[in-house]
């Protein structure tokens, strides 16, 4: 039996597409169309952004329209990162395909974090850090963030010269281990799919709060019931659908929520049952059916995103080692600070995964340097964020 098609539109579609290919035939539209995305899809369309990693509206919509016209039936589609600042684009896409996700109105609400946090003031199921549009008198311990962004590239420590400005806000930094959790909601129930500890690549990239990877050992840092109460409150207030995620710091038995992602997230990479998660998302959005049961045990799985420490080109005919993803095309230009490649390791323990991530990353840096491409620092170390390693 042929696998049904599934369109994935995102800044980078690789993680969702490779997970989806277990049960679907993915088609992708993203900024990279990297080698492993092309290998797992029926068609991978690359669009070019003139504004960093923002999805360009006209080319994306044109690509969606072309795929929709060539399909024998109406295409089902899901979105990944990149739509945070583009609810209008999402609404336009919905005219051509069957969007299996939350609506554009959810994105608009999530784009105003200070207003959003006010909705949960005094809530016992979750907390947010102090968040304001006003510049703090003493900036130490505060972060500056921008509306409708993702991935942490826009986040930095506040400085005395920072003033209130349109499109940005200030949030108190929360110290401690940072986690991502995934949930799926369907049929009136919200269940926890799992949690993953955030990782940091040392030396840190130019954007120290950028997404640098995660480690999933099967452990959950809070009681499952506490996380599910948090997820259910978010669903009740925001109208989230399917699989969604949060970044949080556990504090006194309650998640302190740092970010909400109304979609399949980058942490999908570290779930050994990621194909089942994509299928659960489709079933939840298409049929309001809960088609997911969290495994009793999981092997440990981690991903580390390696950022280029300087500009350069990928060597021609370069042989990438096993266990890497988001593989760029040979000869392609890489800008300083841009993501170069991801390293993925699965093993029996979290400590072993961290050690293997570090070993593979350092070996890759040496191999690139031997070909004249000093794109990575040689002393890479993969660590957990905010406390002892897992």
C-alpha cells in the first residue's frame, strides 16, 4: 500500500520529514533542501530568504500552489518553525491545502508574549518569568527577546543601553536546567509524550541562547500529572491542536514556561518514536483522535547542532560521517554563526550519548580542517544546560 502524501513547510523541514517518512510520503518546502531532506522526500523545494531565516511569503505560497495543483487530491500539510511572525502566510496557505495544525489566530496570540503571560497570572498549573515591555532599571539578570521569533537566535542578555522598543520585550532570566516537553491533544485529552534536556555546545555559538540540541533519556523532570495540567491549561486558553511543545525550567513542582511552540518542534529529533509522534499529530488534527501511547522505556537519544565559527565553504566531495543530519551540499557557502550540521547519537545512557556527541563533533571538526575548511572549533564539548549533566 502506498504511503499517503504529507506536505511539510518550515524554515528547516528535515526533522519532521525524516520522522514522517516512516508512515507518509513527505513533500517539503524550506530554506535548505539539504541532502538528507532530499533523500527522504518525494519532492524538496528550496526557497530563498532575503531576511535571515524568515520564510519568504511569495515564494512559499507559489510553491504550495504548485504542489497543490499537481496533487490528485487536496494535500494534507503541517508546518514547523518559521511561521511565528507569519500568521497571514499560514492563512493564505490554508486556502490551497488541508492544514493539520492550529490556526493563524493562535500564532497571533503567541506573538505577544507580555499579553500572553498576563492571561496566566496566578495560575497554579504553570508560571511564566516576569515579562514586560518596559526596560528594567537594572538589566542584570534580564533577557531581551523579540516578538514572534523562535530558536533563540534573537535572545540576548539585557544591557543598560536597552530601551523599550516596538517588537521586543524583556523577560527575567530563569537559572537552572532547561527542558523541552512535547504534548499531544485530541478528543479532549492532553497527554505528555516526553521531555528532553537542552544541550549547549562549548565553545558557545555567537548567539548563546540559540537552540543547540537536546538529550532525551526517557526521564521527565516533573510529575507527569503536573506537566499534563500545564499542557491542558495551555490548550484551554490557546486552543492548541495536535502535538505541541514548551521549553521550561522545573521549579517547586511546577514548570516555569520559557517558550510555547504550537507545532512539532526541533526536539522531535531526540524521540526514538518520532514517527509515531508525527502520526499522532496527523490523527489528532485530522480526526480529533488520540493515537499515541508513551513507551514505558526509551533508549537515550541526543542531537547537537553545530554552528560555524567562521565563514567558509563545505569541501567538494566531502564524506560526512554516519550519525549527522541537516547535511549541507558540497561546495556550499556557510556563514559565520550559521548552523552547519547536526550530530545525532542514540545509546543506552545519557552520559554515553553526551560523550559520543562530543567525540563525533571533534572528529568532524578535524576532518573538515584537514580539507582546508576550519568551520568548527576543535575543542567542542557537548554539555547539559543549567546544571550537572544527565
